[in-house]
C-alpha cells in the first residue's frame, strides 16, 4: 500500500506487479461435507456471508457492491454515510445465522457450522522466495518511451527515501536491473572507442608518415559519430541495441573513408609535386 503507489509516482513507471503479497481477508472456508449434511449450497453460504459484510463476490446480489446509506452535503464536499457493521472478526461472522435455517437439534444454523471462519489470504498462483524465506517481489514495468537509466535512478531514489520508514525491511534492487546491462555496455563501448582511437593513431602514423593527415582522420571519425548522436538527441530518441549496432557499422565506414580518402589525397599531392603539374592543392584534393 505504500511501496507500490510511491513507485507508481516515479516518472516513466507504467505498473508495479507484486508477487507474494498476501491480502488480509475475512474468509468462510466452507466444508463440502458440512454443506451436504445441512442441505446448504455454496452460493447460499456466500450470499449470507456477503450480506453480513456488505461486500460479496456474487454478482447481482444486495451485497455485490457496498452502498452508502446517504450523503451529507457541505459547502466544499459531499460526505457519505456508511453503517457500522456488527461483524468485526471471525467470531462475529461465524455467529451469523443462515437464513433462519436450523440444525437437527433445533438450534439456529450459523456460518461457523458450515466451515472454518478465519483471517486468511487469497489463494496464491505464484510466490516470492527471497533467501529461502517468504518475501515480496516487485516487478517495475516502464513505459516504452521511458529512459531505462532515468526510470531506474528514480525508482532507486524513491526506495532510498522510504528506507527510514521501513525498519527491519531489507530491500534489494539489484536482483534484476536492466540498467546495469546498459551501464556495463556503455563502459565497454567507451573503452573500445579509446583503444580503437589509439590503434587508429598508431596505424595512421605508421602508414601515412604525415601528422596533418593523421589529424584530419582523427577529427573526422569522432566528429561523424558526434553529429549522428546530436541528431538523435535533437529528435528525442534514446539509445538501444539497434542504434549501437548501427554506430558500430558506421564506424567501419567512417574509418575506411577517413583513412582511404586521406591517404589518396596525400598520394595525389606528392605525385603532382614530383611531376610539377602546377595544379592547385584544392583542385588536387577535389580530384582525389
């Protein structure tokens, strides 16, 4: 009731699914043998319990929906009037009579005679086991347009804000954290770019023997990637696996063009100087 709605308020969070949550319910766990012996149907048992609680699971019954007993109008709001029910716990509910029916001894038939009346939780179709003990698993789902890193930081900040009010509750937000994959991938990509740049410098220095040509290649490669990233940023796009794959392919094309074109330009300039053609450097570069 506290964690889920606080996390739902984080920008980008679409839903929070909880596994292992046990809702406290006042239940009549009917015994089929007792029902058969008293000639009472399960539907009748449910309706009696529902009427007693003014809340039920059977549709089209008086207790299918809780209704207020009236309203009080005030200058700024309407206040609903609800009756205080006489049923407060299992003992009260077990003492409710079943439609004026009687037992073989003539005493009134009550819900407690048809089964166990107790506080319990809903039937679980899944559970959350944390460190070999019962726990709660909160699966945070984000909107498609949500940035994974921003949403993750927002969720973790919300959890940190709530920790002082949850003494004795251990919270582990690292069990499944997609942002970790992104952070590791970006870190690996950054290292790969640094090593790749260093290798490009060594290759250009070894083959071109011209620091100015090497400088042109080193400027062209990151400038092309920065221009592509700037276009994505201005369009409001986020990085994903396909975009990173496109960048990787583009790096190969950009490196190829930068090195091959620069090497061709340098070779043409040297050749024209040896031959003494007298063509301008700009014309040579354009031809190259």
